[in-house]
């Protein structure tokens, strides 16, 4: 009975040990860098391409025509780039325009507020002066009348 | 004279501002410059430079207004003539408004040119302090009681002394330089006429406001005198 149990334990241990060994090898294998990826060798010009280039070079007029078309494409690209740069500059200037509007609006608002303050103050003082003069004139009139009665 | 001065200077200022607005926006060139590689300089301001025409003109007359207020305050303290005090008070009130415009337009300029609303650099900080002194002058006159005129006169003189320091703080910060090699002296020819018309227009505007404020100041004194007479007569309590 004891021998049977001991043999079972030893077989389980052996199985575990073998799994550990296999897993260790598998991990080590996975950790290794993969095979170097070599760039594919440059393709040699095909026969058709070579024939095409020969045909272009055979007629100088035809070759010049092809170069002209290629240059026109490059010029159009340059024009597009310039236009985009100008559009960016316009957008930049427009952004600045907003700041100018803020600055001028602020300046006129402060000026208008100050003029309004001056005008209201002047009106209030005019009213106060008129009231005081009226009161003083009335008082002076009463004093004169009092003296006359006396 | 004062009554006539206000409409005359106001009309001159209105005409001058209309002309300068036309010149600034339709005649003056956009500001830009090139670097050594013949590419557009990063400091080019383009349309944003239009703020300059009114910002600098306001700064000129702000400093002048503070100078007038300080000088008039010295006159008041020496001679004790209230007419000097009237001139100082009127000039400081206008200087507060002009200072607010300078700080506001300068801040917007800074945002567009340097992408910051404010920098704690000597010139800007001193300008803010000067403006706060002017605001303090107004508050003292309003709330400081019987000796307010003399205390305020001292503050105006203090503010005037600070102006040369602000002007001389050139080349020590990112603010455009002043003086012989400054932005005004080295301006493009197409910008000069709009700029100087703008400066002259704001001089007229400053004078119109000062004379208008003088009328108010004199009216305030008349009110005080009438009240004193009323108290003497027993009409007022």
C-alpha cells in the first residue's frame, strides 16, 4: 500500500518535473530573437521597363516632353504649397484683426464711459447749484421782507 | 474761454480721429520684417500693429497729463491758489481714463504679439503702479476729508516723479524700445503721418476732456461756496 502510494507520488513528481523542463525550454526558445529579417534584394529592372526607358531615350523630343510634364507637376505642387502658406498667413492676420477690434472697442468704451461720467456729473452739479441759489434767494428775500416789516 | 475750448477741441479731436482712422486702416502699410535668411520675421505684427497708433498716442498724453498734474500740484502747494488744484484734479481724472486705455490696449497687444496678457517686467509694472497712484489720488480727493487737496497734491507729484523712470526703462524688457532708436523714431515712412495725426487728435481729445472736467471742478467749488453761504445764513443745516 505504502509502495503503491510512493510510486504514485514519484510518477506525479516526474510528470511535473518534465513539464517544468519543457516549459523552461519553450520559454527560452520564445525569448530568443527571431531570425534577422533581410530586405528583399533590389529588383533588377525588368525587361519591359528597360525597353520602355530605351524607347524614351531613343527620341530626345519624346524624352523632353516627358520631363516637361514632370516639371509642370512639380510646379503645380509648389504653387499649391505657396497658396497654402498664404492662406496660413491670412488666417494669422485675421487672428490679429480680432485683437485689434478688442483693443479699439476697449478704448472707445472707456472714452464713452468717461464722457458719460463727466456729463452726468455736470448735470448733477448744475441742478444742485440751481437748487442752492433758489434756496438762498428765497432766504435773502425773506430776510429783506422781515427787515421791511420791522 | 473754458466753455468755448471744450467744443472747439472736441470737434478738432473728432475730425482728427476720423482722418487718422482712415489713414491707419486704409493707407498705412502692414508691419512686417525679414530675418537674415530673408524669411518673414517671427516678430512681424501685420494687422495687429494698428493698435500701436492709439496705444502710443494715449501713453504720450498719459505722461503729459501726469506731468501737468504734478506741476499744477507744486503750484498749488506753493501758492495755495485753488485754481492750480483744479487743473491738477482735472488732469489726473483724464490721466486715469488714458491710463486705463494704455494698460488695456497694451495687454491686448501683448497677447497678440507675445501670446501673454501680462508680464511682470519693470516697465509694465511701473505703468500699473503709476495708474494705481492716479486712482489713489482720485480716492483721496473723494474720501480724505478737509486736507484731501494737499495729500492728493503730494500723490500727484509722486506720480510725476515716476514717469521718467517708466520712460527710461527701455531695452530691459520685451516692450518695444523708446527714444532715438525706438519704434517711433525708426517708423516706416508710410506710418508716420497716420501716427502723428493720431497723436495730435488725442492731444485735442485730452484738452477737451480736461477743460470739460475743469468746468465740473469749478462747479463743485461753486456748490461748496453756496453751501457755506447757506450755512452762514442759516438756510441750510
